C-alpha cells in the first residue's frame, strides 16, 4: 500500500497564529517564543444560547408574559437567577422562571412569551504552538512564527494542538502499539507507534497523561468507541479527549511510512508539536507533526 504522507526534512516552517476575531497582540517582531507563549488574546460571542418559555414556566398566556419579567433585554443574569415571577392572589403561590445559564438576555418576544439567553462572551487565547521567532505581526490579529525543523503531514487525526517530547516504545514501523508498551514515564510525551494502535493503548495513554499518539493506522470502530460517537463531515480538532491522535497512513493496520518512522525514531527525546485537526474528505487540512531543530 502506497504512503501518501508528506515528509520534509530540515525545512523552514512558517505558521500564522491568528485570532478568529480582533483582539490584542502580545508579541513583537524579533521576539523568540516557546510553544506556550501567548501570541494574542481576544473575546468572541458565545455560541451557547438557550430559549426559556416564560409563559410555560409561569402558567400564563404568552402575550402577557412580558408583564412578569424582572429582567429585560441586555441585562446580565446569573445561572438559576429569577428572570420572571408570577404571584397568584388566590392561591398565594409564586411561580418563577430562572435562567439556565449565566449570560445576558439577548431577546424577548412579547408575542410568544419566550426569551433567549446567551452565555457570557468567551476569552480566546492563541499561543505560538512551535518554538521560533516572530517575523511578522498582524495588528489586532496575531503573528507569524518561523522555525527550522522536520515537517510531516498525516492522513487523519483528532484532538487539537499539543506538544511534548517524543518517545518510541516499538521496534519497527510494522509493530503494533499496545497497552503493554505504555507506562507512567510517558506522561507529557508524544508516543510513536508502528502499524496500529489498540483501543486499550489509547485509553492507557490518556490515563498516564500522554500528550499525543502518532501511529500508522487505527481501527475505525475503536476510534468510535473511544470517542463515543462517529466522526461526521466537517473538521476535527475540537474533541475533548485529553490528547491528540494522528494516523499517518489510514484506518486499519497500516505500517507507518518507513522514512517517517526512522526520522521520528532518531528524534527520541526531542520536542514534537502536533495538531490532529483534519478537514474530512478533503486534502485542504491534514494533521501535522513538527519537530523543531
């Protein structure tokens, strides 16, 4: 089976590190940065928005719900804070509609008796991801980082960006990576396997605190069981799985590209910066492995 991974040795690596919005840039041209160095920070709108049926909570007609609102559009609210109340004179009871989240009242419909509450804005921080030099600053957006190193592109990945020193517990590019090869000493490490990684090995890597896995192949059923759902169309990288996983050849048992395996093997104990983000069914974005020199 042919390998389609991209391998570039000792090449100039240039990365643009930008916010998805405008914000504050924290570095300047000529500055030497580490992977964890903050490049820029900003604030984006929270996508978490909840609808509250005020009329249903209070037991009133939708077009009268506005009379019982104690919070208005634009007001900040805390989680479980009362946003509307109704007091019955006959039953001497009080009904309360509360906010399900902390955020802001974004809208209220006087016709339907419903309100929309959006979560508080989210702080966004962008770090350098790789060690290197700032060669250009993009005002209010971010900066360009450059370094020399080895660059690899895999076939598929999950999990976002992470970095750590490389460890290679297998003997060849055809060796499977099982839980037996993983131990507590691999905390914070990027673990390199050969032809396939088992489900138990993935789980053990998370348990010991490894930062990532790089391996030739992976059973798709094992990935689904590990994630708890099937990967759909779109972009991966936002999975909250405690590490990044990159497969270099494809699903199933696939020996890693021998050139790539040998370069990774020679880079034992060197820093690797990896990103599992992948554009599904497209070659627009593939997972990357960078070994700075």
